[in-house]
C-alpha cells in the first residue's frame, strides 16, 4: 500500500511538470501562424496555432465582381484550409509532449478525433 502512495506522489510531481510544459506549448501556439488559401490564392485566411483566425485577405477583383455566393464559398474554404493546417501543425508540435497519453488530453480540443475535440 505504501509503495502505491510513492507512485502516486511521483505521478503528481510529473503532472505539474507536464502542465507547465503544456502551458508553454500553448503560449507558443499563439505565435504559430499558417495560411489557407482558396480560389487560386484569391482568398487567404491566416490562422494561429490556437485555431483563431488572425486575418482574411480577399482579392479586390472578387469583391468588384459582385458574386457574393462565390466569395462566401471561397472564404469558407480558405478558413477551413487554414484551420486544418493549424490543427496539424499544432498536433505535430505537441506530439512530443504526449509521452504515450492521448493527444486530445494535451491539446484541450485541438484534436478532432479526441473526446475533447468533439462539440
């Protein structure tokens, strides 16, 4: 019984270090930025590693054409492409911290395959 208490204490000690590492990694993810494009580069969405849209750039020709449905589709596609790239990049950067644990545990919802990543 007492040996199990020692294991529990060691686990708790390592959990604090893991939390600290995850906090630093999460902060770094805010600095990471990727771009998703659509329409041959006519629309660009910049997304950070925390899956926040940082900016959207739209070629002025698309706006002057007046085809709002096309523009909406291209913005949606660019944002989704940016989110996919950001999610993949974030997963790669946090994978080294996982140490055998499910990646969703560390990513707090960035892994769409994890229970934390599902709405």
